[in-house]
């Protein structure tokens, strides 16, 4: 079956612009996660959704970052007024509620000039 | 604080040899660990997991060992193949009360020489 998909695969933007990153989880998966992977770094947790609710937003780096999920499916991560330090690969993962295995998408590579 | 880390950033092995990738963790309450493989330009791919009530778990050509006494786990890959070349991450699952959030180590790059 189809895995987790993310779009766009690459995004180049200018400092100060807003960007939206999209994640389509595996069909039927109720939990959805966003992670960030900076150059030479490991993966950093950002936020997760159970259904449409985000119980824990503590991983978001600043108030310029926000995320939403509608219909228990697609999620959008929005970064406002992008900064060069926001450049990274943004990864999305999903899992079935009650199970622990997270399946990752291919990521969106964001470059802020 | 809690951390999950790796001992070696790069491991180079000959094709056909066995590979061992190590990971240390600091939270003695950690009870679920996962190994992921990440190839260039792709997202992490689940390899194998282990819970704290086990010391060893085997998959296809892979084995994960967990030593709770020294808070260490390892991933063993038998008969390493060129397709195994990738970055390997260990991750700690924070549990269902934390939404199964993963905390990742820094990664080890495995290079397989033909």
C-alpha cells in the first residue's frame, strides 16, 4: 500500500517568507509526527497529532512554527518569517493508534536563502 | 537529562563481514528502542525494535542486543551487503503517555567496501 507522502520534496525560499509543508499519512493511521533533521544532526521531534489534536507542542522551536491536521489525515506544518536556521529536512511519520511503529515519509528539504 | 547517543560516527566494513553499530542511552526508565536505516535522500526506514523485557531480538540478517545494566544497545548486521550502506539511527520511544514520541541518537554511517 501507499506509504507516507510529503510535498514538496524540495523548497527554496527567501528569508522572511512563509512556507507550508504537507504530509499525507498512511491511510488509517491516527497518529502523525513531525521531525526536523538539520545538516549533520540527528532527528529532532517537533510535534505530534493524535487524530486532529496536538497534545504536545513543546518541541516546536519557536512561535513561528505551527501545525494543523484536518479530518484526521493530512497535516500541514507552517513556518512563518523563515530564517536561515530553519533550513533542514522536515520529516513526517505516522503510526496506528495503539501501536508504536512509526513509518516515515521521504521528507521535505527546506532551504532558506 | 535524557539522551540517546552513538559511539562511532562512521563504520567501514568489507562486504560479507558482520557489522556492529552501538548506541548508549542514559534514561534507565527507557523501555522501548528502535533502529532505523536512512539512505541518502530518503526518510528513516524501520529495521527492528526491542523492549526492555528482552535482551535480544533477531530479524532477517539483523540482531539487536540490549544490555540494561550498562544502558547499551547494538545492531548487528550479518554478511553486510553494499545495500546496507546508509546511516543508522537508534531511537528511544517515550511511550504511549508521550504519544510515542521518538528521541534519536546522532547516527552512524555504515560504509560497505566491495
